[in-house]
């Protein structure tokens, strides 16, 4: 499609009188689409870029109500045009598939934007290289499991500005960026306190240390999880006690936990696996009745909730990883804990800072596990869009459910009772011929992952525990049959449809 057919400039009627200028916009006759979103750009910093993105599906109408700016449009074939927006009587209609940039924005500029679709991060292309390389609308030839470059490009230019802010500040460990993120993360989760730490494993270990868990104590953990959950327990000298999950949710629950409790149990460490919230209320009640602590491993559950309570505010404390692949990802290893208990928060902060509140004064034997300012700044730039990213993931998960729900031999994850219960960190299906399905998808340019190929009780690292895998049939079955399909805040419906078509083809061939 040529550039001139992808945009147009419409003259709006202006009615001037002594009171000023009236410029009406008739939505049904002057705007060539149904308006579903309206927003303004105002008080823009002329030194910072605006626009610098394209839309895959959204049409937009732009009017410069006051001030002026230079709107530059570019198509994939290299054609360019520049439109001086300095007249409220001119409306620019922009079709999907155009790269747009806004330059020379005056300080008094107010730009009205009418959009054809609600906000959808997956509809944006925020990286010029990705824009130039992306296939035309309707054509998908490859789907990555997770493209971190694409994920981070979706947050530009705010992400780069946040990093540069830290570089310019000269304050790289702790400081105002970390403090602000801790406050905002606690508020997001619904907890009173948050403490930034080096990574998710440290977060769990430091909470256990803060609670005085050590040799002779037992900690309940899921049998089906990433090994980091178990390693945190071993790091403090306590013993891991694995329990089976509910086969419908992949999460441990009060009925699976209770038989494993002993007089040595000090903590239940529950994982919000794959992004689905634990059924926390019965677990918390069970722990409170027994005088046991309930620690959440929230690494995969950013933003999930159950009965109106977010992950991070369900247990006595929660540990988070912000590894780059997480729903809220930093630019490297990063973590945090949340809690309502000020003593726990204070102890974790102390232990993670060499056991020191005052420099060179060490109250206890601590360690170095602190959230770097550059990661805190990146997380602050991303946090405002975490919920909208979760909504996009839910939409894609619903598309999988709709298109794959009737395929015999493919087991889909159970749909949650409420949408907010699941943030779909991963979309995990089960298939007896996992290798065959994965190989078929790979040939179609579709990348899949296995979370996780080897259960902790089958790892050489825990051979000394003497665990019998036969005691964990549900977990072993999950680990042998699970396959994670592509899902993220930047995957598109077309990409998910391509995955679904390839899966349907595989099972059609199997049944032929």
C-alpha cells in the first residue's frame, strides 16, 4: 500500500467569533472509523521523542488543538512525508502500518488523538528495526517464545530515558529510584512494605533467614516447580518437604499440604506456578491455625489475584523475581520481597546489606543482595503497563482456549474462575507426544519451551534426599508432558493463530 493511501488530511470547519474559534468534529461523518479511545498529548518535553511507533491494527485521527508539531510518517517501502500540524482545523487520518514520529513539539502544544481500538500493547511496534522487518499484515512466518528485544522496545523511549536518568544521577546502588520502586511495588501488590533485593532466590532465602528458619526445620514446597524454590530452603539449612499439586491448577493447596505437616514444619512455601494465583485463603488459615509462616513465591504471578487479594499480599511475606523473562522484567537479575510485617521487612533489608543499617557498623552476619538503581528505574518505567500487559495475555490465552479446546490428545490449562486469578506467565499445554509436537512446531518456525523438563526430585542435586519419584506421580506426569506455547504482552493475535493452525495440523496428521 502506497504512503499516500495510508494517510489523509481533512479540513475541519472553523467558526470564529469574538469569543474564540470553535472547531467541531463530527465523528460519524468526518472520522472514517468508530472511535473507541480518546487521549491528549500535552506538556511534552521538546527534548524527548514522542510518537516513534507504528500500529498493526489501529487507525488514528490527530488534531493539534494548540501550538504546533512536525508529524513525520514513513511506510515500509521507504516513502516519507512530513505534515506541519499547527492548525486545529486540520485533522490527519493515519492508517495502520505507518511509522510515525513527532518532532519540534512546542511547549504549548495540545494534540488530540482519536483511536479505532482500545489500548493494546501487542498492537504497537515500538522499534524501527522491528517495523522494517515485520511481515505485512496477515502474514506470519515465525513466532518466538519470547523476544526480549521486542518486549523492551515496547517501552521506548521511556525505558532508555529511565536508564539515562540513573546514569546521569551517579547513584547506582540504592537511592531514590529503589525507594520509589519499593513504595510503588508494595502499593501495587497491596502490601505495606517492599524491599528490593538482588534476585528471586535471594528474596526467598532472606525471608527464611529473617524468620529464623534453619537446621532441623522443615519447609513445605511444591514437588513440581523450578529448583530455585527448593534451593532457598537448603540455603538456610532447613529440609525441603515436597508435596504434590492439584492436577487441575498445577498449584499446591491446603488439602495437599496438610498431610505433610509435622511439628518441625516452620514454613509453607507456595508457588503461583505459570502465573495462576494460589488458592491462598485456605492455606493462610491452615498456617495461622498451626503457627506456621506462609511464604509466597510470586516470581511467576506478578499482578495475579484471588478473591480480590493480589499475589504479594496473600501470605505472611512474598518473594519476587524480576528476571528479564518475567511479566515485569528488569534488565538483568533483580528481586524484591513484600510483607505487612515491618520486622520482616527491616530484617530482610538488614541481611541484604551486609547486616548493616549504618555504614561500617554490622549488627549481624549479612550478605550483599541489593536492588540496583538501574533495574529499579527500568521496573518503574514498566510497572504502569503491567496490568494492561496481563489483559493482553488473557486475551491471547482465551484465543488458545477457543481455537484448541476441541483437539483430542491436547490438554489445555484449566480456565480460572475469574480472569484476574491468572496472568499467564506461561501458557502450558500437555501432550503425550510432546517431542513430536515440539518438533513439528519448530519446523513451522514456532519456538516453544518446557517448564520444566526435569523435576527437582529427579535432579542429581537432590539425590542425597533419597526421594522416590514414584511418590510424585502427578508432578512427574506434568514434567514429562508439559509444553509452553508462545505468550507475552507483545505477541499478536495473528501469531497465536499461526501457532494454533500449526498445532491443529499436527493432530490432524496424527489422526489421519
